C-alpha cells in the first residue's frame, strides 16, 4: 500500500507567502471594484472571477490539491462546482420570476 | 498480507488492494468530509442567492457593513491560512518547533477573526438586526446573515480547538506531520468558505 502513495512534494515556504500576497492583492482589487466605478455587470463578473481565482489558489497551493492525483482533484472540484451550478441554475430563475410577478 | 494484496492486483490503480487516489485513507476521508461540508455552504449560499433575487428591497451593503472592517477580517483569515501552510511545511520537514510556533500563530489568527466577528454581530444586533427583522430591508436579510456567518464562525471556533489540540500533540511528539496536514486541510477549507461568503454576501 505504501508504495502506491506518491511521494509528498515539499513546497517552498516562499511560495506560500507569495500566494498570500496575491490573495491580498486580489482582495484589495475586489474592494476597489465595488466602489461604483464600473457597471453592475462588470462588477459582478470581476468579483466572480477574482473569487474563483482566490479559491483556486487556496485549494491548489495551500491545500496542495494541485499536487494530488487528477481523479481526486476532479472528485473534489466537480462535486462542489457542479452542485453549486445546478442549485443556482435551477433556483435563481424562479427568484427573478417571483420578483417580476410581485411588481 | 501485503503479498496477497499484491497478487490480487491487476497492476492498474483500480485493480484493488491500493488507493486509486494515491493518498492514505485518513487524508481521503478528510477530503470527503470537506466536500460534504462545502456542499452545506453551497446550499446556504444558493438559498441566499434565491432570496436575494426574489427580494424587492435587499439591504444595501454600504448602509449595513463597514467594508474596511470586513476586509481586515479577510486579511486576518488569509494570513492565518498562510501560517497554517507554513506549519504543515515545517511538520513535513521534521521541524517540530517551527510547526508548533506557526500552529499557535494560526490559532491567534482564528481567535482574532472570531473576536472581530463577535464585534460585528454586536454592532448589527444593537442596530436592530435579528433573525426575523432588521432596519435596512427585507426580514430575511437578518436570518441569512446570522445563519451563514454563524455556521462559518462555528467552523472557525472548532478549527481553533483542533489547532490547539494539534499544537499540543505536535509539541509532545504525539502527532505526525500527517496530523498537522489534516488540520491544515480543515483550516484552509474554513478560509475558502470565507472567500465565498465575503464576495457573495458583503461585496455583491
């Protein structure tokens, strides 16, 4: 069993703190984006992209998912992303419809 | 026993007798737990998204929250994630003292975050927010806010306890690097959830 588990990859400490810096910069950008300088659609799009980038960095580097086998990455990522998409895509239109009906 | 297991395998990862995920069982179980816990928050946030889209008067975040304070909370949690990653790296290198030091720093970050959350909650409750009412908009705002941040805060609190236990066990030589790594996976998950709550609740 032991030989089937792949060797741990030791990540350089500097990489963790570089990721930390990138996460902070993304957070500042996200705060700046919501200040009213862009259209609502642009704000939503930029925030979603930044949010996914932060999630990817934390999951990939802090949680070491990037260094795991592809099947584990797919199980984790697809389970969460597909469920979230399914829930939102199935539920959100009803919310908007209810608002239209009430107005 | 290992010989018998080897004879049964067909040579492929799915031949039996070995993990097809190339991780040992406790790390795999932690990942499965993280997936199920993430789905809990996915459900909460999807429900919040629905309520917000269906609401004619969802409170303007600028009127409710002090975004600089929330940004500071985010900074604290991200920094605690970085110290946790450093602790895991130190444990994997066999550097026990450094691992314990960074586990304790991570704990401090968690406690700071919780204190800030308590401060935020206190201010909102004093302003009139509750589970069934608030002075800024639709009634559901309060219940979604307190439930989502409350569940997240509970996860942070339990994470602080786990960090304390892991730090003590590492200090006394009873925890392996793997134990620190599993604790790290949980803590990073807690940070990951905050990334989504911060964006979808405070910034949208």
